[in-house]
């Protein structure tokens, strides 16, 4: 490229004056001069390509809260008949064994009555405790809990330590309107 010869000062002054006047009164000329004088801005950078969003999995729904009313109803029955909650909430460390024994008899009798009145309970296993049994493959772990030295695969041979319990029928009272199942026993105020 050839280098251009600089213009003399007088020419530059005249050219600056002429350009100033023309820029002030000719908008199109002013735009062309502006384009020539200001370097062209680089084109805007393209936006980075968006990666395809992974298919958003819907947030897992929380399982529905279990209805605790039957459990609380049963606990309320055990409180009403045997004062079980009162007994369990009492600090018995300071009481003599004879008083604790007498209290346990009352709690036991009342709770046993409540269970027999409202549930039918039968043993999970028909064999007596201490009896030898063989558990074949496919036994229900919900019904039989293995303890001791558990190794290998069934059949397992062992001794019944506890027969387990199963509820075959539950007869809870129907709650009345306005009943709050979380109230196991109302407070009592004597007037």
C-alpha cells in the first residue's frame, strides 16, 4: 500500500471548515462522515448455542401422610382403660418396687381389656416357643425375623424364640364429629 502525502495546514483548515458547515447542514453527509471516522463496530457475537435442557423430571410427589387416626384411637383406648400413657410418662425411678408392681397390675389389666375388646390378636406361628422349626425358601420376612448367626440361603433351621402376633380384626369406635384424634385424654378440671 502506498502511503498518502499529508495535506498542508491551510488546506486542512479550509477542509475542516467546509466539513463542519456541511456536517451541520447536511444530515446524510454527516452520517457518511461518521461511518468513515468511527471504526465499524464488530458484529455482535452470536449467543452461545443453548444446550438442550434435560427433560426436567417433575419433582417427586411426597407420599400422602398416613392417616394416624386409628393408631391414635387405639392409644387413646389404652390410656382410657389402662392409663398406659400416664404410666409411661411417669418417672418411676423414685418409687419403690412394690408400688411399681401394683401400678403395673392395674395398667396391665386395663390395657389387656382394651386390646381384647377392640382387636382380635393371634400368634404368627402356631408352634410353641422353644420348638424347632425349618423355614423354607419364600418365607415372609415380615412374619419371621431371623436372629443369631444368619448365613447362607434357606432352608433355615432354628428355634422359636417368640411366636409373634398378628391382628386379624380391628374394631375401633367411630369418631364423632369434631373429635380430635390427637387428644389421647382430655385434661380434667374438678370444680
